[in-house]
C-alpha cells in the first residue's frame, strides 16, 4: 500500500504522526474525501478547489500546486490499484510544541491514502432513515475542518436510535446532515439550504444543482423546517460516498410511500450517467 506524504508517494507504513502535530492535538487542519470510479478520480478539480478554499480560510498553505496534487492523487490511485474507492486527504498546520496561537514558520503536513469502497447500491435503492438533532456546531461549517466532534455525536445519537443519518436543525430549520447535504422535494420542486456558512457546500450538492438545471427540475435554495421536511413528498441526502441517497423516514415518520420518489430517481439516473462517462463508460 502506498500513501501521500507532502509531494511524495511513499509506502503507507512509512508514515507516522507526531504527538505534536496540530491536527492531532487541536484538529487544526482541513480534509477532503474524493471518489474514485473505474480507476478515475471523480470531480477532482472541484474537490481540490474546495481543499484550497478550506486551507486558505484557516491560513494554511498547500505544500504543492493543485495541479501537482491532482497528478500525485492519480498516481496514488494507480499504484494502489484502486478501481472503485475513495481518497482521503488531510492537511494539518504542522508540528510545533503545543501553543494556541498560530506559530510562524511551521511546515504544513499533507497526507493522503486511497482505499477500495464499493458503491452503496442497497442504500441507493432502498433508502435510509434519518433522525433530526440540534445543530450545535460552530458558524463556519463551510470550512471542511477536522473538527467533527458535533458531527460524530450527532451520528452516534442517530445510530443509537436505529437511524442511519443525523439531520441537523438550527433554529427550527434544517441545515444539513452529519456528513451529507439534505434535500426535500414537494410538488416537484427541490428545496435545500443555501450554500452559506451554515452548511458545507458539497461537491455532490453542486453536481445535483447542475443536473437539476439540465433536467429542468426546479430547485430553491431556501431552508425548510424540520416539520416541513417530514411532510415532503421526497427527501434525499448526498455526499461523495453515498451519492444521491433517498431518505425514507425522518424521526420515525415515513416519507411519501416509503420508497424512492420519482424526482430522486431521475437525479440518481443523471448522476449515474455522469459517473459512467467519467469512468470511461
Ligand atoms: N455536509 C457535511 C457536514 C459533510 O461532512 C459532507 C461530506 N463531506 C457533505 C455535506 C457532503 O459533501 P460532499 O458532497 O462534497 O461529499
């Protein structure tokens, strides 16, 4: 197995983390999760662009150009023989004796690895369940930072009540999932939270917005309440791994007839075509 360290591909077992890495001590860093289909990196530029935005937002410099990073990731996929899988990339501020301020002159640490991940075919077909939880995260979740404790606790709460995903609600309004964006469909219109500081603007979300426009599906970037969500005709969540995944129950209430809705299905089909064309048919 090979992994990425800085601007080099090295055997995975050669990489170790310092006790004083600020990512390890403070969560002082950012990350990306990128999909690989048929050996091809999916939506690579969009992910690298978001990594760059996240890094800039917390004043960390990438150790190499985005172009070079893209090439390195391609090599990582190839050297590990990944067909369908994912890349995990993490950029931390670097190693320094523990202080709260941002030390000057330290070298950021970029690491990454690739692994095999099958497509979630059962969830895509049958849907998942969700539980609403209070969104108690900070107000800059548009930055893909390593600080995921609220997301982890929300997911734990959902799991412990038998639900697959947690849906965050802030001041009565649905923001996003613990690791996904959330959409409701009523009378053929797709509703999702605006891409501001209260959600992570998913790369999958951006694709869905584009595909909706291509398919002539009207969509509105307006927040909906938790109560409205449960009464939608269709609900789905999206992320890099789950793709476009129907939600068939929210807080134990069945959505629509408990099956994939027609708008969700047509977005899934369009997304599938995008995957197939990226992966070379
Ligand atoms: N929101 C949150 C909180 C997430 O963790 C994720 C997954 N990274 C997303 C949305 C979806 O983003 P993407 O489509 O880029 O995977």
